[in-house]
C-alpha cells in the first residue's frame, strides 16, 4: 500500500526497458562481431599471384605464375600487349614479338590457383628460342601480360608481367 501523496515506482516497467536495452546492445555487438569476422576472413584468404622467371646458363628460360597468398585465386581474364598494342591470344602475342608460338611450351594461366599452386606460363623448348639475359630483359620490357583475378569473396586484383620494370 502506498501512502497518500507518495509516488510509487513501477519497477516492472524499468526492468522491461533495461532488458530491452541489453537485448539491443547484444544484437548490435553480434552484428559488429559478424562483420569483423567476415573482414578478417577476407584478409586471411587473400590470394597473391606472382610471376617468376628463370634463365639458365644455356639460354633456356621459363615463366611461372605462383599463388603466394593464403587463399585461392580465380583468373577471370588475361590480356596480352606488345609495345602498347593489345593482342587477343597467346599466338598473336608471340608473333607480334617476333617469336614462333611452336618454340614455347605453355601452361594454362587462365585458371583457378589453389594456395601454393604454380603454373608454367611460357617455357622455351627449342634452342632456337633460347635467349641471353639482355635479350630476355628486352623482350619483357616490350610486353605486358595482365592477369585479372578474384578472391573467394569476389575482390578483384591484377598481376602485371613485363613493362618498364625490366627496362635497363
């Protein structure tokens, strides 16, 4: 019983309100945590394609694409250029360089790369196609091979092979 003139406190109303506030805070924290986990997974599963070329003493050479990242990479497009002019495929690209396509073994670089996966892009397989180091550097300075690839989350990346980084 309340005394006349004294206000009573309705504790049920405050309890319900505070319970609702705690539930909303838990929901906000849960959504934020899910977002943070997704961002962490994106960073943890980021692919990183890299090109490696080898030149042996006899003049044979090869070019490999290697996934050095922590997630798989799906190549969605490959672009070939010689001296700034685009070519639609590998054969026309090699002919524009003054090279015979049958001189080179090749792998399928337009593919899915697992973590640690390595794929041959080009390999000189005939002695007539072997190069000295200056010849190989000159050739790479004239070309641009661009691989556009995506992560599992659809983030886009590019690997550019050739260009001014090879120019002396």
